[in-house]
């Protein structure tokens, strides 16, 4: 293979350039790690003099990377509590990053012929459906973060660029210290004997980050269009999840106490989606992807952690 590439005048080290936002975060940094031999990922952020909310900063960056054929847009304002405080405010940072920033990127991708892999979220749903959400379900966000992400999806569709919209749910991975994911938080709280009661009357769909990284790679390769739920293969309550985490890491599962979202909502001004089971059937069938069950994911992150 090396000889063949060199006959074509290519270096065996040639890598495809990919642009990204959020490449240093929980998900993006794992994609960079896993595909470092295949892609040269160039992050669009303040260190590369790009502010996604200021389109005037785009031209020099895109001009310097004219060979890039794909852009993975992971960056988002994801602090749901702070977003809630800005509800309805289109001059707030949440709207500016999630909607205006996405519009700037999508319009530029259209102009430059770049395939946009736009990352969205299960927060675009209200959680009132008893069965799994598919890509055909109408979005129905119940908080400002979810609203801005739903608006961002519409901005991408309206831009005329080539894209898939990739919806994620509760990503987790083996090793990342900057921002603990849900499983890492549960493990830390079990270790400190400080785990609060975990809701048993709500459903989430945790997703192994390595599977997301492979999904991005597939989206770069195949350049699909449409919307895909790239999520884990198990939907369960946070209570059930915490018990599985306890068993996996050698804690007594009886340390996990049951809590109630319904009770919590009586004292909360914020809305929370109740049942957000997400189906990955379309991504599995159309893109040939496979997503770990929670048991498989826990086993793999333990292995990567050397446990």
C-alpha cells in the first residue's frame, strides 16, 4: 500500500484535513485521538483566531485551509441552567453561539462546498413519548438550550449546505479530566459516599464516545445527508445506570438510592424531559454503524482505564 501511494506521488504520511469546532472537548478530543493517523483536525476557536459568532473572522481561517472538505461542528453553549436564565433572549450567549454561530458556519460551508457534520442533541425532544424517539419525530424542546439547538438544526437545513445532523445523548468516555461525564460523576460520588438519590422515573440513552468518533469518521467518508441519532443501544433510568456503574467499579449497588424526578419537579422552576429513549436504528441501518450497550460501554471504558 505504501509503495502504491508513493507511486502516486503521495507521502505515506498524507492526512486529510478536517475543520472542527469543539475539537478539544469531551467528544472532539477523542475523535482527534482515535483518528490522528487519518485526519489532520484543525480546530476553529480563539486560538486559531476564529470566533464563530463573528463571521468576519472566518475568511482568513477558511482561506488557509482550502483543502478541507468537511467540518465537524461540535461547539455549543451547553450549560442548561445558564441557558435557562437567558430564555427567549436572542442577544444572550446561548443563542449567539448555538444559533448565530451555527448559521455563520453553515453559510460559509455552503459557499466553500464543505460538508458540514452538525452535532445536535436529544434535548430537542420534550420527553413525553413512551417509546423511542426516531428521526421522524417532530422536535418539541422544553428549555432554552433545547430550543436553540432545534433552531440551529433549522438554520443548517435552510443554508443549502451539504450536511447530516447528528443527534447525541449523554456521551461518556474512559479518560477526560476537563469535564466529567455522567458516569464519571456517578463513580466519583460513589467513591466519596456522596451519591444523591438517582431518578428512577426518567429515561436517558447514554452513548459511548468512541462510537461517536467512529460515526464522525463514517460521515466524513460517506458524506450522508439527513438526520441521524448516533446514540447508545441501551435506554435506562439514571437509577439503573448508577447501579450498573456501582457493580462495574466494585461498589455495593445498594448504595444507590432511588429518587423521583416527579417529586423534584415540584420544587424546580426548570422543565426536564421525562422519557428520552433514543433509537439508533436508522444510523445503524443506513450508515453501517454499531453502538455499544451500556454494559459493553462500561466494560470498554474500564479496560481503557486499565481496571
